[in-house]
C-alpha cells in the first residue's frame, strides 16, 4: 500500500457493493469505469479544478478510456482508487488510475483515460488555460506502477 500511495497521492476509497458482481462472482468490468470516474472527479475536486473550469466555460471530456484487469475483485472488499496525470498536452491530458484491493493487499486494476478540454459554448476542443495547466503539471506522475 505504501508504494501505491506514493504513486497515487490522490485517492478515494470505494466499498465493493454486492450488486457490482456479475455471474462469475467478481466485479463486472464495466463497473471499473465508474470507479475511474469517481476517482477522476475526486481528483478534480481536491485540486479545485471543476470550479476553475466552469468559470472559464470549459468542460473536461473523455475521448478514450481503457482498463487492464490484473486480478478479479469480489465482495466484500474495500478499494482505494488513485488518479494521477501521466501526460499533459496543449488541449488534453492523460490520467492513469490504479485500483488497490484492501482484501488482497495488491493492485488489482490499472486504467487510463485521455481527457480533452472542450469550450462549452462552441462544443470544440480548446487549449488548457495556463493556471489550470500549472495545477495539472504539479500532479504529473514520476513513477509508473
């Protein structure tokens, strides 16, 4: 857990719900994208990014996302889901996610998403404002799990 916390300093805890399991009695793969969303929003909230983006009329929009399932997770369990910035471009950034199973004491799933900044009034991508870029740059990941 110490290495996970170093790699993902911003985390949210999520209990596994019984209803998230599928017929094979492990968390359904689609549920992990909800976990990633929860971690992403927690990350934005912790850094006060959503308020700053809304003031500028900008929305973060997913252009792609994926998951790599390393170990099945089952009920009951408690997960720590971490998010960090992996790359930072002119109008987009890549977030990576880690899902740590407390029951198994290991990293169970990795995820990634490309987030594009979109000007709400135009419905088109836009550059990341300097103030927001500075906050995101401060969260760039140095280590990869």
